[in-house]
């Protein structure tokens, strides 16, 4: 299967402090790929570089064979940031409509796409309520609906289920699976081990470098450990290290 995302030797630093070092990665089309790493390991920085929000000091990102950043490619990418960029005084529908216009979804397609996206995240009955009445979990789901509104080939999610209760988390994962079945490639960052466990492939990031890559089962087998958390500590070479898991 062709690779949708190719990262080649990415380096990045903030104020001379290296936060990403020699990052190379290939993600095949249709995969649910997890970037697992403790807080501060560089996950968000890497995600911002992949989508072209940040230019690395060196190295290249190609998506679908094209070099990033590319305005054309932005149309094929959906991004859900860690914090929700929503308008509280507007209704959910108005929020989605705003982004539908930004994505330049044709007017007659918008209504249909809004219903489909709302359905996917179980918000169909809440569309005409203002966000002031929304819980944190509802806002996260609305952000997800917005990220997938234009049916991107690549969906990038930065800790999509942080602060969400287990029932909602299950319904959000349901939405990811439906997207994946429809052919979308998904990259998600996480530091939650039970979520990492559900990814097809993982790259373990520590202090800005990949310390291991593979399916959750591969990583456990290679490290001879029973859990991903133990595998992470094994590859990091610090059995007592704190993983930042919370
Ligand atoms: N704009 C910035 N300026 C300076 N330093 C930054 C900036 N953004 C991030 N950093 C630093 O770069 C490192 C990596 O941060 P990043 O946000 O990529 O990590 P992360 O793995 O996404 O963390 P978390 O899980 O807490 O979101 C951290 O040490 C952070 O303090």
C-alpha cells in the first residue's frame, strides 16, 4: 500500500533547544497511526510540522507525494488541535457553517455534509443549541465534526479525547473507525496507553526522537513486555522513567 505521509529527517528547535531530532517516518494510506510520547516529547510540534503550520529547521514532509506546506494539500487535511477553536455565542450549526465556508464546501453540499458530520459524532439533536450550553465533551466532538467536514484524506488529531469520559470516548472512537473504513488515514497523538493500544501502528517519541515503531503487538513482543507502558520504558532504557501518563 502506498505511503500517504513521508517525513524525512526532520529537525526542529525552539530558541536553540532541540525538540525534534532526525525524525523520519512513513505512514501507509488508510492506517490509524499513533504518536505516543510523554508530555513535552515533541508530539504537537511534529503534528504542526506535518500539517504545515510550522516550518522545521531542516527535513521534508510529503503528503500524497507533494511537498508541504502546500495550500492545495490543506484541502485534503483535517486538523483537530488540543484546544477547541469554537465560537461560544454561536450555535453548533453556525460554528460548522463558518468552517464549511472556510473549507469552500459548495453551498448546496454544506447542508448534507453538516448532517453527516453531526451524525458521525452523535450531535445531530444538538445542532441548534449555542455552545454556552455545551459540555467539554460535546465541544470536542464538535471540533472533530469540523475537522472531518471536508472529508479529508488525512485526519490529524492532537490528543482528541483528553478530558472525555469513557462513554463519550467510545463514541468518538466509533467515529474514527467509521472514518477509517471510509478510507481516511488518521494520525493521532496520545499519552494514554489504552488509546495507543487501539492504533494500527505506533511511533514512540521520547525527547524528540523515535525510540521504537511498530504495531502495539510488535512493540510488546520486541520488548518482551506485557503492556505498552512497559514496552515504552524498555525502549526508552529507563525502566523507572515517568511516562507522563495521566
Ligand atoms: N512555541 C514554543 N516556544 C518554545 N518552546 C516550545 C514551544 N512549543 C513547544 N515548546 C517546547 O518544545 C517541547 C515539545 O513541546 P510539544 O508541545 O511539541 O510536546 P508534546 O509532546 O505535544 O507535549 P504535550 O503532551 O504536553 O502536549 C517542550 O519542551 C515545550 O516546552
